[in-house]
């Protein structure tokens, strides 16, 4: 059954990429038929999520916002500690994926977990957040820089942002960073772009510029049914400055694109 479910998902990925006039329509078109089997396949592809949750810790009585939360599977990484949070907001544009999340919430009787069909660039909780996470969602948000600006604005001073996602390196990365060869950068860009996933060389510099880096790891993960392929991904934990109460400046993307990093 597991292999059959995988084949169905692979078929959808290859022959039915998301279609529609808006980003929300493309997401729902792509994920609606995959929702029930989404977690089993992605668990082997989307590495580093549990490590990110461990690195972030659980703020006592805190507000956690997961932007691009999908089926809510990441909430499992809290374990019993989820009860220590005041509220967990699961935000996504796909009603089908959030439908799975709502069943998960009901099955586990989580009283403090709520779902929102909303845009990651616009959603704001009713109170400042302690943690905002992007788990393999930043590459699927066209205006990813706006989503990060929104995350920065909703975080309380000293709050943390956590990101795990695919990426490709810059052609000439700064000293100490991974450098992917030309073939690797072109292959992964094309392979992911086909399904409207856009790994970027600018995520890490942008994050470093606007958050104090607490953790940064560049890794590779095996891809199911592609035995020789290892997709590059990163884990980032950053902290909003205690003195910084505003949103990121509007010229942040241009600054990140210049290759500067704090």
C-alpha cells in the first residue's frame, strides 16, 4: 500500500503540476489529490524538520506560528510538550492539506492548535509570536521575502524564526559556505521548479541579514526512488533583536541580493 501511494503521488508530481490563475489555486490543484498520503511520502524527502523543532525548543506559554503548515505533521514534533504552549497557529493556503491537519488535531485532542486558510505574507496572530516557522514552505511562496518580513513583524523582540528548506548555493558563496557545482544548481532548480518549488541562493543571506543567526546547517538529503540523488537543504534558526520592534525595511530584498550578510 505504501509503494502504491508513493506511485500515485509521483504520478501527480510528474503529470499534474499545480495549475490555476492564483498561487492558492495552484497549491490546491497540486495537493488536493495527495493530501491523504502526503505525510508518508514527504517524511522521507523533507529532512531536518524534527531537528529544527528540537533546536527551537518550546517557549513556556508561548505563541507559535507555522506558516505553510500543510497537514500539521510538524506539530507531532512537540510531543507532550505541545500542552506547554498557549496556542499553535497552523497557516496554509490549501484547504485540503488543512483538512488533514484538522483531523489530526481532533484525533489527538489538541485544545490549543488552530488552523487558518490564509496567506503567509498577510496572516497575523492576535498577539506577538514567540516562534515563527517555515518548514519546506518558503520555496513555495512566490513573495518569500514578504513572508519573512511578515514573520519578522509578528515576532516579539527576542522571538525566533526557524526555517528548513531546499536551496541552491550562490555561484560564488561567501567563505565557509557550501558551494554547489553548476550541474547541481541547474538540476535542482529545474527539478523543483517543475512542481512550483523554487529553491533560492538568496534565502540564507536574507535570513542572516534580518535575524541574528543562532544555528545554520547546510546539508543534503536522499530523494525517494532516486538512489544517487541528494537534494541540498538548510536549517536556520534566527532571533529578532530585542531592540528591533518594526518590520524588515522595504529595501531588504535588494540588500540581500547584494550578497551582504550580517
